[in-house]
């Protein structure tokens, strides 16, 4: 039976960087993405025996279950899930001026989407643990905004805060199955933002400038900073750390 690591949001900067590292170590990967796949398509072409890709919508439970379940159930042993998929605060407006449909969509994708992924993957992990006794690992992605707030991004901030609490609650449910779950909550991460709208780029630049001034290490995170911690949390070296929320902020409180 093949060990399988599942990564959502795998075409994003952190998800892709983690996938790139793991596949070079001969790990079998299932990479989920929504629409954009240019990064992982190239990687999957290089490692066709190790990578399976899936385009799906995590906010739609029935579609996700239909798409994902067969790929986990086919003689696979899901040993890790890294859930990086997220939807940013696309309107970047104060709550009093926000679009209710956009606000609800951000929460639907980020929070309900997290539930959907967990609800589908966890039963497979629990079932496999009955016959293959080993630690399994889940990492959810929160955000530093869960402790700082995010002006003009209340839907995103609220959803990320809920994800961290979901992880803590779930750690108490699934520990008996030897499943360890943690949250990784980065501050701003330096990425190529050229594909974002001009309005969102301006919002992002202003926010990042403020955060940089408050960061003791005098730089912002890069994807590798986040990948290094995530890698440990899903590795066999982690046999006891669960229910924690790790903030990656360069010392900023």
C-alpha cells in the first residue's frame, strides 16, 4: 500500500515549494488546485510516477467528495494532509462597505472549504490506522491576522481564526487515532504579486510595508521559511506535537 501526502492549494507558492521538496525525496503526492496549474503541471510532467493532480472546488462538498475520494481510496495510505488552499480578501473594504456575497464567499472557501477537506480525508486516515499503525499528520494554514486582526479583510481574518480553533478542537478528537494536527500561521510572505489586481496589489504593498517596520528580523518571510516548519510537522520526526498554532512572523508579536 502506497503512502500518500495530500497538498491542497498546490499551485500556490507555499504548496508548490513543499511539493517540490517532497517529490525530490520520492514521496507520492496528490496535488489539489482550483483553476491555475502552470507550476504543478511542469512538476507532474517531471515526476509522473509520483504525482497525481486534481482540479476541484473545495467549497463544494459533494463535488470535492466525488473527485477526491476515489484518489485516496485506491490502495493508498494517506499519511499527511497539508491544507494551504485559501481565498484572499478580494474586496479589501471595510466591513460597513463590504459586499455581503463576497464576504460570505471568502468565509465559505476558507472555513467551510477546510471542513470539507477534513471531512473527506479524515475517515480514510482513521480507517487506515486500524490496520497500519503509524502517526499521521495534518497541517492547516492559518494566518498571523488571527491574533492581529486585518482591517479591510474581516472575512479572511475571521475565517483564519476559526481554522486555528478548529485545529485545536480536532486535535482532541483524533489523537486517539494517532493523527497529529497543527496550524501554521505565517505573517506576510514575499511572493510574485504581479497577477493580482492593481487595487489588491496596492492594499498588499501598504500592509506589507507596515508589517516590515514591525518585524524584528527586518525582513518578511519567504516560502522556504514556512515550508521548513511544515516539513517537520508532517515528518516521522514529529511524534508528539499536536494542537499547536505556530506563528511565523520574524519575531513580530
